[in-house]
C-alpha cells in the first residue's frame, strides 16, 4: 500500500512539472510559427489523447517518466531532423537560429516560472518563515560548541557563502558532513573567524548522510507577502535552490557527493510519498523544488537535453553554419545512451538502498 501511495504521489509531482516544461516549448513554437505535431506527457504507447484544431496530438503515454514535444521536421522525440526537415512547412529545423533557441530555452524557463509561481502563492496565502541568522542555543558537545560558537552569535558567512537567514546556514552544513569549514560570526559587533567541522549523521532509514553542528535558531516569524513582494522573494529563494543544486552537481563531478545525495526515479518516488504524507503544502513546495531542479538540469550542455541543443545552436552561431547532421545525430544518440545509463545506475542504487536501509 505504501508503494502504491508513493507511486501516485510521484505522478502527482512529475506530471505538472513535465507538462509545464513541454508547454514552454509548445508556446514558444506556436509563437515562432513552428508547427507542433505531438505534445506528449510520458513515453511509449499512447493511453489517451485528442487532436486540436491546429493538428497537434495531445497525448498521455504509458511511461510517465518525462515527455516531449514533436515539431514538424523532427524525426524522433529527441528532435533529430528528418530527411525532408528543411522542406516541410512550419518545420522547426527551417526556423531561424534565434527562433530555435527561443523554443528550446522556454522549456527550462517554464519550469523556473512554475517553481517561482508555486512558492509565491505559498508566501501570499500561508507566509514565509523568516528565521534570522542568529544562534539561539548551542547544543552541548556539538561541533558548534567545539568551534567556539556561543548563543547570540550572528552567522555572517560560512565556507565563503554569505548567510542572510538561518536556512542558508542549515543548507551549507547539511551538504558538508565531516568537512572543516571556515565560519565568520558577529559577536557583539566584533567579527570572529572560526572553523567548524559538521558531525557526520548517517541516516540508515533515509539512506543518506548529512552534516550537523548542533545549533538552534533564536526564533523567527511567519510573514505573509503581497503579490509583488512574494514573486521577488520566491525568485531569490529559487535562485538559492539552483545554486545549491549546482554545488551538488559539482560535488558529484569531483567524486565528493554525499551518500544518498543524488537519486533516481525510485528515490524521487519515495520522497514524493513521504512529502505527500505531510500534507498538501509540503507537496506543493516539493513540486516547486523538483520543477526548479528539472529546469536547471535541462540547461546543462549535455546532448539530448535542452542545454545540449542550445550548445549546438551556439556552435552554429559561431561557425555560421550548423554542425554536420550525421555528427550531430551521433552525438545526440550518445547523449541519450548516457542519460539512460545514468538512470539505470541511479535506479539500481535506489533499489539497493531500499533493500539495505535499516528502519
């Protein structure tokens, strides 16, 4: 029963994120005069759908792990040009370089817009927890006490990152278990440079490790915003999420990723079920986080992702001509194979983690 609940929660999270991503491509294509033949949420066999007045087939498919928009001139969902792509009316591949870049970029941009919109609505309707960067309590025997941090200290920066709210501190500490970090505190107007080494917490139930220094905040407040202020604050918070995601990708690339930090579909499904059990508000914020992360990942210059297409368009702009179609196709196929391999590996470790976790 828990598996079914997590699966349903996963679909609730993934469907709007994928839909808005593809809607960004769709909207930009229509605005640019490019014909959209298929708008699909999911891959594989069509479960149900309909065809609109302009000839676009809207479909929900068997495997809901993504989606795609197939435009005129596309030979496949990866947007590989068909043999007659240049002569088809409304072809994506016959559009101007500027139009093609606009169409591709609007997918990730739509994800950022969705994430910011959800967070802004929460800030308007419920409010945002404003927790200052001041230490309220230092846990005895913890890493913070060993570092010389005391109650009343204001955390100015840690590991080179400015700390404006307590959540900023929590994020950096969480990401760096066992790593000694420089930290600057304001103590009664004097700036002190210290070093803190977060305790390594190995959560056998969640299958992850994270850092902890043993401090509690000095309290805070729940503040509701007006529409403009909410959008601005949500945009800033979304930017901070994206930066945290980039830091995680950097650790992964350097081989320093924390246990359980990167997960595949199984882990996301498990997290979706856990978050959904906490209520609608938590689920909505999780959708926002996933949407922002998806937008960022899709901008990476990896073949088969939107960022890979933008990379090819950039090369075309520099060279004054598109990259050889056969070479481009081979690179795209390699990118797809790489992504599928990564998904298989992550899924394997997700399942292995579920089998071996102790809770």
